[in-house]
C-alpha cells in the first residue's frame, strides 16, 4: 500500500474530507439563492388583505403618525423584525403572512425586535 491510504476507487481520505467540506460550505449559499428565488414568487401584501388590516400592516413604517399605533416604536420595521426572513431584500417573506411578500420598510402589530 502507498503512503496515501486509498480505497478500491483511488479516493483518498483527504479527497473525501475536501469534498465534504465543499458540500457543507455550499448549503448556506444554496439556501440564500432559494430564499431569493422564493421571495420573487410571492404576491405582494397589500393593505386590502384582511390579515394585513387586522394586524395594522403598513408598507412604510415612516407613514405611521405619532400615537396612531400604541405598540409602534420609532425605528421599528419589517427589516429589523424577527419574523421577517427576507434578509436585505426590499421585500420578502414573513411568517405572519404566509405566501405574501412584505415590504422591508413595512410594519405591523406583531413586530418583534430581531435577535442579535
């Protein structure tokens, strides 16, 4: 046997580990690509949607007048909400509105500060 411990197909342990590392590294990248493609397929959430109305959703949090929403905190929006999974995109999915894309600048009464 050579110094490289090979199996019957000639694959070394180093080759196997390198391939495994490349596969593990590719998983987050593919998840980002899929999330981006998925977000593009979502219908945009509008103020006419019954769920949006019930939760006080607005596409631009800056349009909320002082005191109009008791739970609104200045600076809060979908982009910094724990429930928004659109990353840095202008709009993306939110677990509160399945199948719909919300504006990253938007806001609703279920807003929860993003951890971290």
